[in-house]
């Protein structure tokens, strides 16, 4: 088991923020990443559809012999995690719980804001998880559907992105939340813009860092860390590998190598 790779998947490029964090935390682990670029974004899709896509990807990763699956997608974690854990033969970690725990520990005034896709916000997964850790927390949720395509188009530094962020974040500022969860793996790419709009007094919880920490701790508890792996990275995309590789170069530290095309079941 120790020598087997960790499987990581996301709806597209956003999960590369988690992949980066995993590579820093676990440099000797072999990783297999799947970006479902044929079906991005997940945030506006139904629970049934997101679950179907997630199970297809998980089955493929299991066929590659992974020892664990990291769901590097907030929408899939919110909508499909229960079913994934039922049907997968290997442990499955989601992004919601680690982020919620960190936010509950971080807030000073008991006010937390969650930025996410429409699917993540509608699921109320973050409020439920936060309230389990810290009852009576005041929680505001804000859907930011345009953030994902802005990241996927490499528009993080465009002035239009800042204007859109100001509109989305106005209710967050009004709520006086002192802690904000970046509840989508694409959003850490926009961390500087979000931080500039909200100000230094607001703490941002980065889902990439919290999930990488949770994965590291899980492996330690189950004696699966300190592998004999070489830190090898294998990448698959369900559509247009060339475009994925070009945009990934902007997000991923280090060379990504070949991106393999792997279509999901129709």
C-alpha cells in the first residue's frame, strides 16, 4: 500500500491548488491527478450528475491502483462524498471538513463567510460542518459562479476580475465576517484579489492547505506515509489535454509533463 499512488480529482484546473499543496506536504508520494475538463464547471450541475461524474472518475482512479482518493473539488465533496465512500474500495477524503474545522478555530468574532459555487452553497455542507465544530457561529454564504471560468481562462490578474470580486464580496463585508472560507479549489488562485478587497483584518481559509494537512495526517495515522515513491505525477484530462497543460503551467509549481486524455463514460 505504501508504494501506491494517491488519486486526486477535480472538475478542472482548480484542484491543481490542492495538488501543489500535496506535493509540498508529501514530496515522496506518487500522485495521479484527473481534471474533468469535459464537464467543468460542476457548481451549476445537479447532485445526481455530479455524483455520476465523481463515481466514474473514482472507478478510473481505483483501476490505476491508488491507495486513497482526494476529492479536490468542493462541489463534489458537498454532493457526492457519501456515495463515493459507500462505493469506493479505498479511503476517500473530501475538502469540506478540513476547511470547516480551520474556520471554526480561526474566527474571533464568531462570524464566518463561505465563498463557493452554486452547488456547494445550496448543499449547506459548510454551515453544517462549521456548526458541528462551533455551535452558534453566524455563517453567511456567497455563491461566486463567475470565479471558476475566470480562473480557467487565466484572468486572475484582469481588472474585470477585481470588479466582479467587489460585487460578490459586498455582502461578505456587510456581514462583518472575520474569517472567509475559499470554498472552491479554484478560488485560491484569486486569493490576492479577494484579500485586497476584504482587507487585512479578514483571515482567508485556503481549502488547498487544509486538505493537504488532512491527507498528511490520515496517512500518518494509517502508517501509509514515508513511501518509497519518487514523487511522480501522472495527469489525465477528460477533454483537450493541450489546453489543460497550457493553463496548468500558470497554476502548478514545476513541470506538469504529459497530460493524458481519458474520456469518461457517456
